[in-house]
């Protein structure tokens, strides 16, 4: 994960390794159209930007669900 804060007292970017997982499925609606649902999760160490006031030394989780319409040729 790449963290790039805007404004405030933090001016440096920070990079953290992340464990990424996910899955999804397609539901056929007709010969050429599908409904797609998917989920992606990220587990990573909370950024601290080298500031002791932000240092919690814990891991966090971000979820990214999505859905869409797929057209096939």
C-alpha cells in the first residue's frame, strides 16, 4: 500500500506491504450479458509516517466490494 497524505503536518509518503485476498462470481443474464460481483480485502500495518503520536503498531483491514455489468463478444 502506498500512503500519500495531503496537507497537515505530515509531508512524507509511506509504503506498507499488504496481504491481498478476494473472490467473485458472474451470474449469466443472457447470452452476452453477465452480472459480476466481487470482493477484495487488504490487510496491512497502519501507517505512522515516522511520527510517535501516530505510532500504534497494529494491523488494519480495508474492504473493496464491487459489482458490475459484463458484456462478452
